């Protein structure tokens, strides 16, 4: 199953895969990977789930005094 523009990192396309450890989604463009919980992995196909990704922390920039 494909989730177009569903990647929280790059807004690329996610696809649902399964291996011996369970189901997961992976992004074709950036390689983002997220394991799915068992209750979501066994849910009906039409059910929607939310994938959360860590938010980028904004770095504060300090003003450096200029030499005269």
C-alpha cells in the first residue's frame, strides 16, 4: 500500500512493508522508516493512522558584536 506525500520528514511517498519483525512504513525518497504498532498493523486497510516524527529544534542565533 502506498501513502502519497505522507512522509513527515520530506513529504515523500511512503509504502507499507512487512518483514519477520512486523509491519513498517518506509519513504522512497529519504529512507525514513517507522515501525507500526501491532494494533495499527492489523487494522483494516481503510483505517487512517498518524505517523509522528521528531520535530527539528530551531537553533537560536546570537548577534556577534562587530569590530569598529
